[in-house]
C-alpha cells in the first residue's frame, strides 16, 4: 500500500519497475514540480487537498496522487494523508515457467484486477485460473469444478490441505461472484484466492515430470508441456 513521507514523496509498488517498491517524487532534481490541482479536502481530516502528479525515481513512470495535507496551502504542507494513488502495482507472484501461456496470462490479469481494486473481477479470474488448470490436465470429464478439485486430490496431484483451500478460498468465492447476488468484496477477501491459485499452479507445473506421471497413472487425458530433449 502506498505511503507518503514528510517531504511529500510517495513510496509504492511501481508497475514500470515490475512491482518493485519505488519512490514517486513530486518535483525534479532542479526543484521544478510536475504539477497539482487543488481540490476540496471534504471527507478527510485535513484542510487542503490536491490531485498531484508524481514520477517514479527508478523508471520515470508517471502517477497521480490525491493527497490531503495540513493547514498550510502550499504542498507538501504537513501531516499528509493519501486519499488515492494511481497506478500502484499489486504483488506479482512467481509462477512456474511451464505454466501454459493462456493460464499464465489469466493469472496476471487477475493480479492486475486485484491491484486496481476490482476485487470481484479478480475473484472471478482466480476461479477461472483454477478451472482452466484442471481442465488442461484432464479433469473436465469428471464433472463440475468441485468434482474436479476432489479428483485432483484423489490422484495425489494436490494435497488434502490444498484441496480444502481450493474449495474454500477460490471456488466458493468465485461462485459467489459469478452466481449469487452482488456483494462488496475487499482486498482481504481476494488475497487468499491469489495466494492459493499460485500454489495450485506450482502443484501442477513446478515438478511437471512427476505430475505427468501421476496423470498418466490416473488415465487423465492431458497435453504434455514438457519439451522434448
């Protein structure tokens, strides 16, 4: 989450720096400023507020911050408060290199939605990552997603503990978004789905040779992703 210091600069994960934490500065090395537009501080605990432009000190990417500050009209004032900050990258998790391209892109799009606070969209996409992974590994024939998760555990591809997490943190949350009445979700509702979707990809594509051996023993029809020597 973005944080602001006394000098008015913001520390946040930068999309241009591949999610690394960077400092976003409001002025350049010559003292010139990137610009700001005063705005009402109503709804905050500060007297003044601005929409202000920032620049990543690492890659040069621009950003927009809505910052409320103290009783002095000139930025950065004192006692700054970030109301909003665009565009901050979320956490980008490492996934196995053998993850099929389409599934990997689905996972990255879900991460983008999570970073942009589109939590319902992220929950639906993480469920889709789980669904696509199981179908790609031959579980489509066993029925719905619930049955597919159970079958993957029965085959030994995922553990019993992972099975429970796949149900509780990914499938059920995604089903709530896709099939039930609209409810508001927060970051904490989706972060577990993010983590366990990544773990599922590791289960299937990290030690791929062993997984394909298990799938063959279970007579699952799958497309091998191991490149021939």
